[in-house]
């Protein structure tokens, strides 16, 4: 790859205008780390990637026929160890604050936005104040995820000492626990807003069953993370995405999956 790479702790790459693919990219294989993070990425029963990421990889391979993306299945807990071992080259849609700032990682500009919110069963007498003292609530959360209320701590033993918390690997299961009205197990779940809206669109009967917090647990902007020894940098990935951004195709995919664009890519920004 022409040019020098900067191997600093955190490299923020600015969005570059549409440019032709360098010849050195011909027949490039890029290994993409993926875990279940719906609707951003959903792993089906056959281990195929669905959601925004599945659509985006298909679009990228269609536009850049000399680039192939191969999937490496990781998990929220394993993604950092697998990155350090260079078992994948790229992981899409991660917040730099989710430990990536401590890695020798190359980080793109923000490409996506979402937020986590608190959910409880809607009962008479309950209001937003129910979420004010989470130390007194039984919480269900996803293993390996970062949460604002926990100070981004992911160690389950540490979290279990500080909170009454149970972990699972499924938002669907956590919502079912809330609906089951088992306060000794689950009073509050933390769900990303895009998943909740997708669930409510598919199950409108649940709209009045949930009490939803007014304030998010955290809001985040998501970037592409690339390995410093991989075949592509974060700048290269932005160049691959540039045609889809220039034509509005990327923005359409984001909208399809109920996700939000960062200000730099929103229609009102004048930058796309």
C-alpha cells in the first residue's frame, strides 16, 4: 500500500473524496470480525450476516469486484483478544470509547449513531424516576457490552459486585424477561434504541407494555476499526465506502435499518 502508516494509539482519519482504487488493492481479501449486534449486524442460524452490515458488505463487493470480504465470527467478549491476535482485519461500527482507544487501532470518522436506553415493565405508579437508582434494581444486560451506568466496565465479576445484574447474549431474551414480570430477576433491561424500535414495529402490541427511559444510558457514534498490520487502513475503508456515500446508497441502507447518521453524513450537513 503506498504511503506511510501512522501507528499511534489513536488515528482519526478524515473523510476523503471519491478516489479510484489503487492497483495494489486488486484481488484483496479483507477479513471482517462480526458478532451479533442487531440491527447493525445479525447472525442467522446459518452463520450468515444480516442487518446493515450484511447489506453493506454485499454492496461493497458489488461495486468493488476485486475486493472480497470474509467473515470471522467473534463475540462481544472475544473481539479484543481476536483483534490483538490479528484473526480479523476490520470490524465495522464500533465506538472508539469501547476500549479501542487503548489499542494500536486505526479508526475511521463516525459512520453511524445509536444510543442505549432503559426499559422496564409499564406498571401503575411507575414513571421515569424508576430508572434513577439502578443499584436498587435487578438489571438484565448483554455480556461483553459497554454501558454508561457501569462506567464502561465489562468485567462480569466486577459488575456483579456493584449491581444486581444478570447477563445474556440476546436482546430478545432480555425483553421477554421484562415482559414476564419477574422482578426478582429482571426489572430493567438496557437495549439499543434501534433494536427496540425494530421490535416495536414487529410487535406493536408491546408499545404500551414498556416503560422507556427519557434519558439514554449512553449515546455513541460508530466507526470502522482496522488492524495496523492488515491489508487496508481506515482511510482505505473510507475510500471503499466513498462511492456509496456519494450516491446516497449508504445513507439509504442506514435508514432501511432504522439507524441514524452522524452529523457529518446527515442530509443537512452539506458534506455528502
